[in-house]
């Protein structure tokens, strides 16, 4: 899974409109829940905030970016 990180592209930003959220899809959003094969991988960033990967069958689908400095 770590080998995917360099090639991740923002396909679509989260549309929640929360000021603290910068999350994004790296694959097309699901129609409903992700279902079987889905898991969350919490990362331990060295800066404040939260990073969580939504992974389905070892493919990173969504990156949750919460309470972090603006992405550049």
C-alpha cells in the first residue's frame, strides 16, 4: 500500500464543506458504503491533525485530512 502514495491523485474533494476538512477521493466515490474489503488505516502524522486512509482490497480510495494546515 505504501507504494501507491507517490502516485495518488486527487480525483474529487470531499463536499462536506466543513472548514476543518480537506479530505479527498483518489478513486471514484462509492454509491453508498464501501462494503466488504474496506478498512481504515490511521496514520500518525508528526504535525497536529488527523490522517486516515480508507482502503478497499488494499487500494487507497479516500484520504481523510482533518484539522491540518492547508494542503499545498
